[in-house]
C-alpha cells in the first residue's frame, strides 16, 4: 500500500488561495449580475404633476382685504395695481411671505373706462408708453411679471403690445394675458418677442356668491385635470377669500399643486436676441401711430372675463 504524501505547508497555502480566488470570482459575478438586474429594472412611472396657477388681482386699494388674501395658504401670485394707497406695502408683505408679485397694469378698454394713474393707452406715443410702464413697475417691489388690468382695447392692438413685450423682454419679466376680450393679441405678440407668457383660463368671482365661485372653481379643476395646468384669476373679495380658505387645502387630495406663475412658464425661445433688437416690421413707430388712431373691432367681451 502506497502511503499518501501529505502536502507540505507551501502547497496547502496555494490550495487555500485557489479556493479563495474561486469564491471571490463567484461573488463578483453575483454582484455584477445583481447590479445588471437592478439597472435594467423597468422604472415605475410617476403620475404627471398637475399645476394650478392662482392670481389674486386688484391688490393695493384695501389693506385689510389685501392682508386677508395674503393669508391664504400656498403658492399664490399677487398682482398689484400701481399708485394705490397700499400697493407697495402689500407687495413687500407678499414677497416676505414667500408669495410671488406681479404688476397689474391698467390698460384701455373698449368702453373707455377711466384707468387712473399709470394707465397704458393707444393715444400715448411710444416714449410716453415706455415711461408710463417703467414708472408703474417702479411702484411694485419685487415684481416678477405683468398682467393686464382691464385692457379690452389695448390688448387688441399689436403695436402697443409689441412695445410692451419689448420692454418686458429687456427686464426679464413674464406676461399673463388676463384675456378680457377674445381678440387679444397679447399672447401672440409675447411669443414673437420671446417673452415667457401664460393666458388666463377662468375668472373665479365675476359673480360674488359662494355658489357661483364654487361653480367656477370646479370648472377650473376640470381644466387642470384635462390639461395638466390652468391659470385662474380672483380678487380679494370676502367671498373669494372665504371660499379659497376652505378649498385650497383640499387640492392635494386631487393630485393638484399650487404653483407660481413663474414656475409653469415655458422657457423663452430666443433669449440670445439683443435687448435693443428692432421691432418687428409691422410694429414700427410709423405703423403704431397710424393704427393707434383706428378703433379696434368692437368684439364681444368674453362672459367669463373680468376687468
């Protein structure tokens, strides 16, 4: 019987190292396989985010109502009328409360309603228009954008809308068309000047009853759920504030988030344009002077529109 030779110490060490290398190789392959599986797992789609932009107009005339509106929860944009008794203070309060601030720029109407100081009209020269707008913007601290107060006349006029959008582009401000008339060209001209812009979908409180406001709010929610985003405009009326105080905390249950106007704006398409770029061919000063003397078409004002 042949006696088996016991492996010497060096051979035993080599054998153990071989076993260990095999184990490590297997573990590495297993880890690599796990990583591959992990990286190739199908991602779970997230539900699309629904965003509601809520703008409260006509801020500045009444301190108490303005303060009540500023107490509403969430991301709300407040639009301040220039030269009002409490406009600056409420704009500062809004900013310090984490809200967003806009200029609610008075613009001429087809009915010729009085605008007050800071109004923009078709009778102004381009220089007068520019200076009036610049002074109004100075009246509103922390302004991020502009929407029209009234404006059923002016928003139909391409030359004046071109002047407006060029000024907003130069100052990196956005525009929200309140759409006080169906034939508004404001959003079209904003796009031509690469100004970020939105348009209003629903006025909440043309009729100041809880029932009517609820009807408009439900229409607003349907628009958000259908389109993914919607823009609503309300006012600091006691009825509106009371309704929104109850309704806004319930938005999350329907998968809807409040968002500032600036958060849902599409990016400007052509920001490399020079800030002193010339006006479009049909918006030169000569054309503006000629068209300013013409009355815009007397179109029907949207029944869902407010001044």
